[in-house]
C-alpha cells in the first residue's frame, strides 16, 4: 500500500533545511506522497530512511526498456489515470506480427517494409516501434533463424512470441544483445521460460487472467525476472477494457506493486482489419503500453499512429512550430506573404495547401503560444499590433519582398482595416478554411 505523508515524514531528517527546494520536511513528504518529487531530492536522508521509503519513491509503474539502440522502446512509468491530470509520458509501442513460417525472403521483405512504416505529421515523425516474431512453425531452429534474419533486416526492437521453452531459448540466444521482449510466460510455462529471461536479463510478458497476475509476478521475481509486461486475458472488448482500468487503478491508487508493470494487448485480428484498428485505438487510450496488430497497410496504421500522437501530446503544452519567416519552395521578392499562428496543426495545414498551389510563398508565423487562429485572436495573442510590428520589423519580411501585400486568415477579416492603417500594408483577406488557400493563391494576379 502507498505510504501517507505522515508515514513519510517520520522517516525524514525533520531539519526543514530547504535544500530539497521545499520549505519544510512535511511539505516535502506531502509532495513525495503525491509523487510530485523524488526521494533523491532530499540530500540528508539516511540509508535507513531510504529503505523505509522505497515504496513511496519508486514509480507506480516500472519503466521497461525493449531494444538497445536509438530505436529502443521505453514503456511504463505513468503516473496518472487521465492525461488532463498531468500528461502521459511514454507512448505505447506498436508492434506488427510476423510469422516465422514465412519463406525466408518473404520474412525479410516484410520486416523491411515494417521498418519503413513511418510518416510525417505536424512536424513529427510517427511510426511503428516493434517487430513481433511469432513461432507458428513450432520449430526451434527455424524460429531462431527467423529471429536472426529479422534482426538483420530491421533496427526495430523484436518481440519473440512462443510458449515453447526450447524455441524461446534458441531465438533469444541469437539476438540477446538487442534486448528483445520474451512473450510466452503463462501459468503453465513460467517455470521453464522465466529462468531463460533471468539468465539473459531480458524483459518478459506474463499472460494470465487478471486475478492470477499478482501471484505470477511474485513467482517470476523469485525466479530472477526483474522487468515484466502484463497481458490480462479476458473475453470481449468490454471485459478487457475493465481489466485494464482495474489494473491501472491498482497501480496508481493502491500502489499495488505486484501489478506495477506496463500492460500489453494483442489486438491482432486478421479476419477484420477494421475491428483490429479500432481495438488498438481503444487500448491506446486505456491503458496499453504495447499494442500488437497484424495489419500494416497505410490506411490501418496512420489513423492509429495519429490517435497515439494526439493522446500522448501534453494537453497543457500545445505542439508549436518556431515563430518567424518560413519559406515554401524558393520564394523571391514578388512572392505572396501569408500570416498564421504557430500552432503546429494550423501551420502545417497552411503549408500543405501552399505547397499544393506550387506558388513559392513566405509564411509569417506569429508567436501565439501554440494556439489556433480564432483562439489566439480571442485571447489577444494574435493582434493587429503584433502583426504590424512583424511586418515592419527591421530585417524582417519587409526586406524580403518588394511589394507590401499580406494575406491574413479569413477568420480574422475583422482586423483588415486596422491592420492596413497600423502597418501601411495592403491587407488581403484569405479563405476562412485552409482548403481554400490553393485556389486563392492561384487566383492572385501575377
């Protein structure tokens, strides 16, 4: 159970030295109980105190690392039930199933294809994180060979999926330097597979009904396993979501260490790819740290990756682009000048439409603290004075073009007259929606 602030306070130095950055030891104890600070912030804590407060200072969900290179996947270490309370930190790893029964050339080609499944969205690269190799053949040597081939074809971390101890050991030994995730421990296989993971210091997946998971994690610890991922087994989407929510609450509200590990869902459904994508999206929000699917077509992946990006964006810090003058194409002194905000979604939508017009242009991006056009205008962060100042700033856009025409978003057409008066520029009102920018730019006189 989680320690209360008073329990923690009893083990602190009680000097009120302020070296931790908090006025009193009691205030520090309250922040530690709320998991807003780490115990290491107290420079005077005794070793005895550290031991007593271990459960209060450790994260409620253990951080697990899969892989050993720049593509490694870190999951867990979440601290809230709802992202608006703070934020979610480690986005779930999305893995694609690959069968070891495929011919070698097809297996390598599929892994290479998965490796290339990444997309640009609002200035960020989003993509698949894991290759999940499944031992459909039942052959240990073939599984080991497939693992080695998959490792050579991709920099993505691997998940080895089999309940056969011989196959697991053979494959894990081939690629243990890449720190794969071993997916195959159940109540029937824990005695044979857990020692393999312990010997090689590899993370494992434990699969069982939610009521059996605490006993299995304790047993895995006794067998030497440190890093675990839990897969609660239940029938139907509703029951699965209930189990994931129960586990998350047990981790965060009860600080129940026996289930304090990241969660995995196998959403693969080759019979209904639409259902597969929808299920994966559900568990992206509630509360999977690893999601396994079988489909890898763009139309399946892009919506799922977009949902993940949106959910794991800090709601208190909108995604922003750098304010300033952005160039689309190779603009010159006669090129159009558009004005917009530095909210990433707004900027990249505008940029995409300008690019589609094939008319080289300048985009003057105003610092609106990452808010959209109407929001920033209503909050007085996108004002006539600000825009006029940037238009006439020394060394700014006025030195790049010989004309004095600026295009503003149609949603703020109300500022036209005042901006013309303040800046001395001719103000053109653009379309209300970004989809009209391409046609608008093409309609401008040469």
